[in-house]
């Protein structure tokens, strides 16, 4: 993978897809603050875990976007690519990577799953809209964002996107 990568070519599309997700994160944070501050703190902690973990992953993958605009799912690389600069000289290993990437994935999944109960309490329609938006976002991201990312060859999302597109195009 090259470290000297051109800027991500679909930045505008990425922002169109991701800014609504960030707005949803904020709305959920407000909801959690109002109903249960313990879960609000857990929710915020999950974001911090993803950002720091993703920063390490970026450095491990030698992401060409470190310190620049980076297009990872959910908007987490917007701060992670900056934080990754702090990890550039950290000793990296496969074992540490496996732990960190698992932690990042678990925290990311927690960000998606944790609000489900609280959204259900607000109404089934709100929950279904949330789940629909998450699914549409994930599919759109895999179809349009991942295929041109500089880490698509090492990122699990990028690899999945490539395989899905190849299978779909072959049909």
C-alpha cells in the first residue's frame, strides 16, 4: 500500500452519507442523557474506544490518510486520522492489532446496538427508522465509499465491498 495517496476522491459523497449518521449519534446521546446518564456515559465511552482503537489500526495498516481526511465507516476516522499521528512511533504487533481491531469492532457494534432498547421505548416506528437508516448507510458505504478507499485491500469492510461488487457485477 502506498503512503503517498491522493486525497480521498469521494469526500462530498462520504459527507452526504455520514453527516446524517453523526446527527443520529448526537440525537441518541441527547436521548440517553435524558433517560439514563449511565448509558449516556457508556455510549460516549464507546466512541472514545472506537476513535483510539481505529487510530492504532490506521497506523498498523499504514493508512495513506493519516492526518488528513479519512473515509471510515460512521465518521470515526475524522478524528482517528488525527489521533493516529500520536501512534506513528508506537511499536506495533499482530497480537496488539488483533486485540485493538476486535475492541474497535465491539465498541462500534455497541454504538449501533446500545440505543435499540431506548429507541424502542420511544416507539417502534422510531426504532424501525433507526435500523433502516443504519442498514441503508452500511449498504451505501460498502457500495460507494469503500471501493475507492486507499485501505480497501486490508480493511475488512473494503475487502467485503470488493467481493460484493465483483459478485454483483458478474451476475
